[in-house]
C-alpha cells in the first residue's frame, strides 16, 4: 500500500552518543551534507541517501536536523524523483547532491540528477519539506548545485565538475540569469577542484568549499577564497581529508556551516569496502586572523567531547583504518569492524580516561583468531595491553574478553593493532570495547 504521508519524521538518537562520528546510526547512509541553521534555530543537513553498495545515492532525499549537535532527527522522504511522493514528473533519475535556501517564507531545494537534465529546484513551506513541484533549471548542466544568498539579497547558484560555474539567480529563485554565468571559478588545474561546490561568507570573505583532488582522489574537502561571490578565487587549502576511513574510500563532499556562533566542517566517510554507503561526519574548525582555515583531523568524537573510555565504544566509531579493515554492516541495526587481517589497525580519537584505567574489555566474534594490541597516543608506542582472541572453534559466536593494561589516564587516542596468521583470512570481527578499573 502506498503511504499517503508526504513526510515521516523519526527520532534517531538520544543522549551523548549522538555527538559522535558518524552522526547517523547503523544501517543509515547519508552523504554530501550541506548545513544551514534556519530561523527556528535548528541546524538542517541536506544530504544524499545511499541505499546500495553498487551505486551512489538513490531516488529519495532524507534530511537531518538538530538543535544541540547531540540529538539528531532524521526527516524521511523530504523529496523523491521516483515511487511514492514523486515530485519530478520529467525524470526518474537518481537524486545526487543538493542544497537549500530560504527566501520570503519559502524554502528552495536545489537538486541534481543522474540524467540528461541535471539540475532542478523544488519548493516547500518548511525547512524539512515536503518539497514539491520539481522543475528543471534551464541553461545549466552538470551536477552538485550550491545556493548562496548574499547580504544584499542577491542569490547565486554554483555547480559543475572539474571547473566550477556560478551565476545569479533571478528573483523568483527558480531560474538562472544565464547572462551572468562565469566558468572556471575554481578549477582542477589551479585549485584541485573535482566537484561539490558550496559557498559561505564570513567577515567579507567568500569561501568556495569543494571536493578536492590533493592526493589524486577527491578525498579532501578544500576551499578557495574571494572578495566577490563570482570570483576570482584564490586557493586556500584542505579542511579535512577522509583518506583512511575505508580501503575503498574514493570521494568526499561537504560544506562548512555556522551553528550557534561556532563553525564546523561537514563531510562523509565511506564504509563497507565500497565507494558508496557513506556516512555524515562533523568536526569543529577555526579561522585564523587572515581568514584562512587550518586542516583538521578526522575524529571519533566529532562535535562532542572526547568519548568516555569507561563507557561502551562502538567499533564503528573508528576514525582511521589501515589495511583491509572496514566498518561493515552486519545487521539492519548493527555495524562492526570486519575484514580484519594481520597487521591491520583501527584508531579512535579521542577517549577520556579521567584519573586512570587499568583494564580493557573487547567484544569480538572469532574466526581464524589472533590477538589485539592496545596502543595509546601513536602507532609507535609500546602496547599497554594485549588480548588473545581464540579461533571460532574455541569460542561462542560472540565473546567479551577482558585483560589488565598498564594504567592510562587523561585524554588520548586509542589504536587497536590486529595480529594473526598472515595466511589466514578474517581473524575476527570487533563489535565494541571499553576500559575499566580493577576493584
């Protein structure tokens, strides 16, 4: 039976766990985040929805919103190009990255599609939709629209791959003034530009944020700056790099946004050993006096405080992976570290040990078996403890193992180093871990 509701709203999270990366729960995949704090005070993330390991995105958009960066809500099916609630009569193409703007009581969703007609716009009365009446934007092509309204009320649209384009929007917000189109705002040759334009303004400086090809793959979020919304733009650098989030990590796409006076970078990480099935993450950023942005690292804590070392830390919170290890979906509502082989690593940043921990417990599912070395601070430090993991024949499907560790206090990174038979396949999977104190 086709649902009659246009929009479903589901509360995803509760408590401090929601402040951690990634911000979406197991089984939910969202990418290409554009963040806006609207007049209701909430931060809304306009995201692509991944549904398959075989292709990017889907035919539906979900939105995420929060009023504290800790508790997030998912707004289901805010817009669709196919199936129930289809609002794109001219195409059934998948919906790629999007952005949104507010003007004169209306919210405008700018979307892109895997189709000959690349970009369109839909309208809603509320920030989470439902967005209706999708229509193509004439005179432009290519994907990844970004919208920006300047202080004087003039709206601009940006789009493109390899060479970013920009133009003024007409007052109706539905059409581009094609006489104002500028090509080459940022380019692959001069700015490492790949795709994924996003525009913000701070202290008179315009920031073009985009998917950046520093390492030959667009795993970075980079930026360029200008004193005009249509350039010229000067290369700025990298804000965050998601290389190391998954063995098959290929792209990144995101934005920067201000929420309650603090600035953040929004981006995604790949999972499941695929180029799709991506998850939204967030990190705080700082501006230097000259307006430049220093590169930040991927973390497990995200916009929140360091993780409590004495509470359960889900293995899917790993922020850096080496080797074959990847975050893997093992049930509709559960993710684990899987594909683990000899000399793989998983790093977590950061954990708060308070005045000290001296035990370590980890929940694993054994396969070939092996051991886990627990390191703090860096990869070259001596292990504070080692866990021997039995083979599948020597343990039940899931087992929690506890060992003593050398006392650890303060705020530190934690790395799990996995060791075992080099010729074996998967050694084990890791579900979660925690530290403790001997009684």
